C-alpha cells in the first residue's frame, strides 16, 4: 500500500479515477469483511472547478466536500444538485452562511462553535447533522477536541435541539508510516465505541469520517463509514 506525501496514482479522466477509487474501497472492505455499501464517498473539491465537479457528479458522485464556506458559495450556483459537506475548519462568523448551503458539518471542535450552530439552526428551523472533530495525533496545526475530553463535550451539547450528533471525524498524521496512521484511526473507533456505550439520549454514533486519498484504505479497515477523497479523483490540488 502506497502511503503519505509520495503516494502515486495514475491519473486518468475523473470517471476513470472514480472507478479506481471505488475498486480500492471494495478491496479495502474485503479485508475485514465489510460491505462496501456501508462506505459514503465524499468527493473533496477544494480548488476544483465547477465543470470538474459536474463531471464527477455525472460519473455518480452524490456527496461533495468543501473546506471553505466562501469557495463553496462561489461554486454552488454552477454545480448540479448534490449533498454538500463542510469538511474544513468552520469559524463562528461563517456559521450562518454555512447553514444556508451545507447539509453536513464534519468539523465541530468547540462548545462555542456548537452553540453558534445551534443558535443559527434554530433560526432556520432545521436540524443539521454534525460530526465532532477529534484530535487523534499531536500536530500543533490541527484542530479538534482532545480525545480525553470528547465524551464530556458530547454530553454538554447533547441537549441542543437543532444539531444531531452523528459521529466523529479525524485527520490522521500525514506520513509515509502506516503505524501512526492506523493508530489514529483505531483511536477514533475506540472512542466512538466508548461514547456509544454511554447511551447519551439523542446522540448517534453511526459515523466515523476518516481517511483521505493517501490513507482511506487503512481507515476503512479500521471502521470508517465516510471517506473524504480529493486528489485520487481530481488529481493534484491547484493552488
């Protein structure tokens, strides 16, 4: 398995790349005996043009992931109907605009942010599915709730009526070494199981959003239900 910054992928058309990714998902599911239908593929489109996004949608993509609210808003009118996921860090001053576009938020990492989402969702009279971002590796640039504080965080926001906790999200260390990547994903799965056992009213632990182009196969082996894949579908990111 090719990992990390130097991972290789033979880029073809977007449809060909999607087919390759789906086959890799199926192969990764076979190893632990999982059903590929359990895996939600979110095509991450940071810096990807609307024309390319539409090409992916024509090839069967139904879930789009964006990192930035502003970029998503600029693209949205030009993209065919699809479910939009916010997978990047969300600032509280962008929550209102985010809720007008995104159907899932993967990156809730503080009480203040959860409270703001609850407040704005109530204005829209909607309940939005969210995932709690957990910091499972020590890089200082990463966001996320510390592993040891996540259960109490879940309890603290579980009574909010306009957010629905659906599970957890993490980003593994970006490295060529498999062991720390696998450890990060295993940590999230074990944390999910621990929270699920607490049986907190109104809280669902149905989803683990983990795994990107360089490590999604490991994530699937460790229990991912959502994988966020950009480069393996659209090619190297344009800056």
